[in-house]
């Protein structure tokens, strides 16, 4: 299991939200460029960047973010406001390693089907897709966690698997930003449902003990860690040591 450092960006500033609440924002005194450089210097191969403005339909951050992403040698897992097939293509063609799709995949019945069939030459765009599933009490949330979907969690997982999407970023909203531990029961349910799921855990990771607990679950490919780094609960050196020992290659 690989640890992926997270950087959430709101109004061009590095932040963290508590339980997805835009009114409960912690802002950190470091720029996106500086944070990426810090991870890269310590051997991190992939970074998770979320445009929180984009998640709400405000794309004022995108030019700024794309400029930085184009300049880095890091592999970028990117999400926030990916609302169209054209945007997925734009990101992948620009070199984004993985594109996270959430709201559009839930609200547009044909989006994932169209995306699953999108190929150009050797590029199969579906291979670069991570399906975001943000969950609160087993209810799927979207649009920056502001809206609730009537789609049942397992039904949605099965739909995605049927279309060939197997990598899921699952955030337990009830744990996110609290540094009180991970939603291990939710993850157990998902990985036990299907043995082909590749799960990226997210939300509540507060210590290396949480990382070790997640690593015991077969099917959890990686995990995203954000606030625990900024609050000095997990050091970049610990992440480096863990990832060096990991057998997962990105």
C-alpha cells in the first residue's frame, strides 16, 4: 500500500476542510508549488491535488493549477470540477496521471459509459480514471459533498465495475479532517464485495498506526493523507520510509 500526500486548494491556497464543510477551513502557510517540491524532494512519486473551487463549479483556480501541474515531474492524481469527457481528455493528454471523476459520474447516466469507450491510439482513457465515492453514513455525496445521491453505494460500485472501472477513491466524510482514525468498517465492506476493487482510502488518517491498519486490508492499493501531514501527526520522512518499503509501483 502506497501513501499519497494530498493537497487541497481553495482560492489558490493550500487548505483542509472539516467534514467537507467550506465554512470550516484551515489554511496553511505554504504555497502549492512549495508543497509539491517538498514532497518531490523526499522521494514521493505521486501527489493528490483537489481543486475545491472546481468541486463547486467555480473554475477560477484551474489555469493556476494546470500551470503548476505542467511544470512538475510528479505524477498527479487530480480532481475537482471534472464535468465532461472533454475535460478528462484535456487532463490526460496534458500528462495528468490519474483523473478523479465524481459528480458527473453520479448525475449523468451516460457519462461513465461514454468514458469507458473513449480510446485514441494506445490511450485508453478509462485506465487513467479514479471513481470518487464520498460517503456519509453509506449515502453517496457529491458537488463538494453538498448534495446526496439516491443511488445505493454497492449498486454504484457494481455499475462502475461492469463498465470496467475498478479504482475507487473512497472518502468517509464522517472521518475527514478530524484526525480521529479511518473508516475501516466501510473499507472492509467494499473490498469484501469484490476482489477486483483497487481502493484508495481517504479521510481521518491521523497516524502511522492508521496506515498500518489500512494495510491489513487486501484490496486497499493506497491511501491519501493530508491534514495529518500539515499537523505534524505523520512526517514526510515516515511517508518516504513507508513508500520505499512498498512493493506497489506507480
